[in-house]
C-alpha cells in the first residue's frame, strides 16, 4: 500500500480521490479489513490528523470502514463544496476536450450528484446535451437510449470526424504508407494513444516533440504508470471500464469493445477497397 498523504486542505475532489485510492490500495494489498481505518489514518497530516485524533467517533477502537467513510465525508465534503460541484455538473460541456476526457469529467462529477444520474435515460441525455454539436447530431436522441450507447456513438462520430485518438502503430503506419489516405484538416484536433484503454493527448504536443533537437517527455500517469494520460483521467484509478469508460461494468463485460472491433474491421475493409 502506497497511498498519497492527506492533510485536509486539498479540497473535496482530492479528498474523494484519496478515499477511493486508499480503499483500492487496501483491497489490492489484501490488508485485513479490521486494519483499514488505522492504515488509512497513517496517511493523515495537519488538519486531517488533528480531526482523527480529536473526534472520538473516528478514532474509536473497532470502527468499521463504512462508518469511517461516512465520518470522513461529513468532515471533508462540506455542503458549500457539494453545491458548487452540482453547479459544475449541471453546466458541464465537452468544449475542446475529447469525448473520453469529457466522459471522465462527467463520471468524476456525477459521483457527487447521484440523484441527477440515477435514472439511466436522464443520465444519457445529460451527457448527450454536453457534446459538441458535430458529435451530438450523430448520437441518438431517443429517450430510451442508454448512456453506454450514446458514449459509443459519440466515440465513433469523433473518429469519423478525424478526432478519434490514434494508436501509435497506426500513426507510424500512416506516415510510411504511400497510399492516398485521407488526412484531417490541420486545425482539427487529433490525438494519440499508447493503448486503446488509455486516455489521450492532443497531437500538437506530439508534434512539438519532433520539432527541434529538444524533446519533451510524454505525459505519464502517476497512478498506473502508463503513458498517454494523466492521473486525473486514469480509467484504472476511476474504476471504470478500461475500453469505453462506462462506470457500470468492466472491460471483460464490455459490449462496446466487441462492437468497436467490428466497426474498426469494417472501416479497415473499406480502406482497402
């Protein structure tokens, strides 16, 4: 177990990430559940440590992890911060982000407003309304459309518009191919990815690495150690599907992955005609 320190001054988003990181680390390390609270508290400093030492409800011997989580949230998730996050979620839009980046932020904020996303239809349409117009018009506006369906359609639309993240092997293959492959307009956003399940960087950052003699190191996640994305949008840290980013299933159960493979196969066949 090697979680981050928690001081109690970092804000609600950091506090929530920290709590989930600690629990995941404890589970992976197979720490006995009876030691979870003291193990987590060993990472407390400053305000957090003072709270733990002085609140008898938190430091009582034998407190369950579930009760500790409730007390932790009561202390470090103030109502004013929750209200602010509700406002951020209500006004959240894709903007200049990729579909996957927008989805990651959608998941992150939705954890604090469960009442707004408990209905699958409302959740799906809220996500759809925040997509940029070009992508949104390619997704289903039906009330019975699921979140997973709209996310998959948005990812496909992004790819069709030349905004889909590219695999590094695809980028290398395209650069060495003499075929009449279509190239997106220079002003369109392009992305790169190290692995299909990872988050992505914008291509301009990649292009800068090839300009001049000085090369800047690629972005690397400090949680999983993989390149091509940051800790804030790490799907492994968020506990969502590594393929499509949905929070209600894992990669092994992802229906979209099979659909996407079929979709990719069709597109490759068309390219070879």
